[in-house]
C-alpha cells in the first residue's frame, strides 16, 4: 500500500512544473520547467515505481532510520518544486517572441567562419581526450581506440571515485574547455537544418563523431542524454515540428543512446578481464531507478533523516563559487566547492572515505537552511526564467547567440542546479559561457550580411533594442 502512496505523492512533483511550463515556457519541451518536470519524472516518479517493483533495493534504504522520512522527503521536494514554479512565474517580464524561429535562423547568418569553429572545437576535444588518457594510463602510448582502452578508462574513473590513489585529479578546467566542441556541434546542426548543404552535413558528422568519442573516453553516460537534448532543443527553437521523420530519427537516436549507455555500464561493472564481461539488464535499470541521478527525492529523505542541524551551512555553499576560479595548483588546500564529500562523510557518516555523493538541489537547500530551504526554490525559479529570457528573447537570439548558448550552456546549468551543487555549477557555467562567447565572436562575420541588415528583425540588433 505504501508503494502506491509513494507513486501518488510523486505525481504532482512532475505534473505541476509540466503544466506551468506548457503555459509560460519560451521554448517547446525544453524550457527550464520542462527540464524540471522531466528530471522529477525520472528522479521521483519512475523511482517510486522502481521502489514498488523492487522493494528495499532503493539507494535511500541503506541510510534512513525512519520510514516516515520518505514521506517527509516527498513533501519537502514537492514544496521546493512549487517554489521553483512560483519564482519562475514571478520573474516573467516578456514572453517568447512570435517570430522566434525566424530570429534564430537569422542569427546563424552572423557565423561567417564555421570551418574555424570546427577546427577549434575539434582541437578542444582532442586536448580533453589526450589529457584524460595521459592521466589514466601509466604509458599513454598503450591507448588505442578500442574496447580495452575504454574499459581501462572507465575502470580508472571508478577507482578515482571509490578512493584509489589519484582521486581529486579531475581535470575540471580541461573538461570545461572541451565544451567548445559542443558549441561547434550545435552550430553545424543549426546550419545543416537551415541550409541543408553537404558541407554542413560533413562538418556535423565530423564534430558529432569527435564529441561521441570524447564522451566515451570520459565515461559519462548521462552526457549522451544531454547531447540528444541539446540537439532536439535547437530543432524546436528553429521551428521544427513533431512529424514522422522526427519520430523515426528520435527512435533511432534513443536506441543508439541506450546501446551506448549499456556498453559503458558493462565496461564500468566489469572488474576483471573484458572477456568476462556480461550484460545484466538489472544493473542498467538500477543505474537509473535505484541511484541518486536526476531530481531525486531520496536524497532529500536521507538528509532530513540523517542531517545534524548543528552542522547547518547557513548559505555557505551558495557563495563558495567565488573561490572556485582559483586553480588548485595555485591553492593546493582550497576547500571543496562540491558538497559531495560533506554529504558522504558528515551526513552519511562514512568518515575517512574519498569521493562524494551529490545532495541534489533540494538537498543542498536543506543542508543550508533546514526546512526553510524550500524557499531557495523561489530564487532558483527566478534565475531560471531570467536566464531563459536573456538568451531566448528576440535580442537574445540575434545578439547573444541564444540558439547555441541556451542548449549548450543554459540547459546543463539548470540540470546542475537540480541535481548537483550550486557553487560548482556556477563556476563551470560562467567559465564555459566566457569561452563560448569568445569563440563565437571570433568566428562571426565582421559586418552584418545583407540578409540580416534588410530583415525586419534588424531592430533587435540596434544598441537600444
């Protein structure tokens, strides 16, 4: 009976933001509240179903003392969600421009040197991959583009997380630099959609392959989902519609993502020789339903159950991003910006271990303000809406490269705020934003093309627009 009740409690956590997003979002299916609804569906609703099917197997059951904490976790997460929606609505100053797709298409006329962008994106990905390979192989010359190499890379990643020597060498700056490949991917996808030339098709295939290889080397399975969401959001910003071709491509893409996700899961779960690898569907299901991924209500329940309020942070984690820009090479003893180690050692009582467990957005708010953390959702909702409007308004699309910046940077920022630590997300977002805007400015046309100057939308380019 409790399992059915959990599912009922989970329903409004994703249905409320979905309803608000359908009315006020500035982009179909990918506004901030659409993303919140999706991650709440995955992290609360589907996990509640998983708890019903596999009782006692969920991650939170390893740590909570009282079953009542599960109900409190649902209530707290619901309150946090409602506050995000309320803050989002309160921050509305403008609506999506009716000519948004036309503005987005025109914005691509400002890209004058896409080949240079392809080169820079490819180099950024190459530097990222080579740095990771160098850090995870004693002899980098042994690395080849093979399953054995991917197996070694994924196993080394797990060892770092679980506390084997080398933990902490995350190469965060290099990984951020690698995001430039995503910028190139987004630009070539948009140009291919608008102009449908073979040159852009070849460029897109090349940079897509580079991004995919980079993702496989990093072993970041959920990055596959982020890539798919990035490209799909660009499709909708450009005025794309749900037709049979879209559905067909979507099914093929979803199948490819699941296949690669399964491959990476096998590589990570196989401890010995790769020849002994075996695919276990339950391992893959458990990575989603029984983990702390997405907008997970379970972490809220754990924190409510286990957190000693004498350790309350009083907003400290929301200002830690200020020191995040100082490289650890300069400040070796710099405090961790992520709350993951704090949650693992102080909240869960796993003292002396290395690594961390993300608290999620609601969990971080509780660690800072207790039950008052619900109202942090108001601030996040305001930030989400203003960020969305800044890049998806008429001026944002034409002058601020909103067609590229929102999918590549804005959506990961929103995702990070929902399931990670605010300080770390802010540091990476600002860094990638500066780099991306600089590269896009470098590759733009030195003068506006005639199609842009003669457009009725040129008013958005004026200094006072």
